[in-house]
C-alpha cells in the first residue's frame, strides 16, 4: 500500500491510531506494556493508555508498536481520541483513568500524545515532523496539525467551523484543518462546493469524510463540484510561495495564516463580531459564502483601499458592499499594494521546476513582501539555511517602481525569472518599461512572454504583464509610468 501511494507522488502517508494499547492475534502489546509499567494506572491497577508522560513508555510504544508501520512506509500518525484520557471515548463504554490528578492532566495529555510520534518520526525520517490530532491545549502548535473534528455535513455547521478556525488562530494555533464538506453524511453538492472554496484557503487543506462510499472525494459530487475543486486546488498550488512565506511569519511571530479581522483592525468596532471573513496571510481577505442558494453576500471592507481579486475592481474601505456570488465564486479581496507571489499550477509538490515566479501586484500604495524559501524538507532552516527575497513597490516622481532584490541567506533557491501581473488602474498603457536601466520591448501578446523578456498590456482587463530578463541571481529594478 505504501509503495503504491508513494509511486503516485504522495509525499507523506500516515495512519490513524488511538492512545490505548491492545492485544491482538500476534502481538500482546497491552499485556507486555502493563507488565513493564508503561501504561497509565486506572483505579490502582495497570491501565490501557500509553503513559506518554513517561519517556520510557513512549520509547517502548515507538519501538515495539509504531516502528512496525514506520519501517514499511508510514511517515506520521493521526493521534485520535486524546480527549478520552479521563473521559468517555467516542466508540467505547470505557472511561479510562479518573481522579483529581487525571482531571488536571486531561488537557495536557493530547500534547504529550502528539509530541511522541512527531519527534520520533522526525528523527526516524530525517525530515520535518508531522502529526494530525483532534485535541490540544497551549503548546499543541508545536506538533501540527490539529483539525476541527467530526462536524456533520449540514449547512448549519459550516459557518461555526470558520469561527472555530478564527478562534484557534487567536489562541496561538496557526496550523489547523477541517473536513471539506463536513465529516458525517453525504453533503449537499452546493455545500460541498462552498466548503471546498473555504478549505483551499485554510492553513491546511484536507479532504476527509465518512459519507460511505463518497468519502468527500470531489468526483463523487458531480461535474460542477469537480470543476470547482480543480479551480481552487490549482489556485492553492499556485499560491504556495505566498502561503509558505506567510507560514514563515507565523513561525517567527505566532501571527496565524488565517486571522480574524479584529486581530489586525482592533480600532474598528465593525470587525469585532465578523466571523465569516478573515485575512489569509498579510494581503488577502477571504469571504466564504455560508448560506444555501445565496446569489449575493454582504462584505465588510476595513479601512484602506481594496481590490476584488478576480476583477480588479477598486473599493474604498470602511464600508459594507454587496457582491454577486455564483456557485463557483469565492469572494476574495486584496489590500492596495498587495503582492502575491505565485508559481505554476501543479498536481503535487515539485511536479515541475519553479523557473518563473509570478508576482500578482495590486497597485495603490507603497508596500513590500518578503518571499521566503528553503529546502522544504529538512530542519536546516533552524540553523539559518533559508533565503529571503525583498520585494517592494513604490510610487516615485517618475511613476511606479518595483524592486526585487536577490535573495539573502545561506540557502540558494532554484534559479528563476519573474513575471509580473500588475493591476494597472489607468486608461492608457504605460509609456515605457525599464529593467535595470534597459528598455524592455513590447510583445504582441502575453503568450510571447513565455519565451522571452518583455511586456504586454491587456487593455481589456487592465493588466500589465512584464517578464524580466534578469533572474533571482541579480537585483532587479523595474520602472514604469
């Protein structure tokens, strides 16, 4: 199974477990662990829960249990039912350990439970750790990721999941996921589409569900739902440079990828109770549609200038607007000055070399973006093996200037040129495009920029495309007016 999945370009395949030891036909792990004192006591007797508070117990659990699957290809675990420590489990009459001490440890147990396989797999695989869990407490952000649990596939539960994600971000937990379309029951295809749109703009995008035999797979929800899934899945893969750079900010500061508007606009009372809009990274605002059959929705724009991501239409902030929301449309807005670095669409990570980075730039004010890159796999970034590219846009006396510095840091990224997609809110095409004091030639159509440096102005969509002649091995300055 593992071999076949990795042959399909899955990068990490994990397995679902629960925290109790058990006996089986060939393995008697429960009896052996109890004899060695590696289970947490229950009512004065050896219990069934692995005592993850004891490193010796965690080591024994790893070498005698988990290694049997790690050695043949499992690279992480879903540590389920950590909340059953001192409480009733989902599918059992067993309560587990009880008492005053257990009550005090109830919230801490899921952290110790997630920590053990995260660190063990990280060491064994020689790559960054990964763990999926359903429960946590302060500190669970170190062993990502947590997911929202088994919410039913009904419209009434969709908006609360968004609110749950905003709340956990405010609690310092940045990496979290949810089951697109809900967990239990088959979803209404429209609900599935709307939930997928939100899911692709979540910190972790996850497809999972128990609607047998559908399992929330997009091809089981009709042609329109499948097209919607492909649209937003492609967009997420293209946005990896933007998401990854904002993930680095989250790692440095704790500022979550998905953040409540009130976190950034604390002086605006209008944001205090908004639970169905959020910032995704520094520059984008996402506004999921959570009402069945909705053909429009109301959006609140905080202070500043905002652009509709899809159309480029400009709006002034500190107001409510009403927009059309056809079934495949997720309302997204970008701050003025927003810079969104993007790569080619891919079916899986590293399917293609990233030889061009597209910079989606929404002119309007001076701004900057720090493009973060590392090897994506190892822990070398902790020792400074990373690269940061400073990108800045300014409005000068001679027009607009876009500066792209060569990367700084110990990591050397793959060589790539840049393609800018500048939202040009002017009636006329720019009079000239200059790169590093050299005038670029105008192209006859945008496709010509696939093969050569130059520029093209799409007057219908007001988009200025510029393909640089220099790569990320040099500083680049683009001037246009």
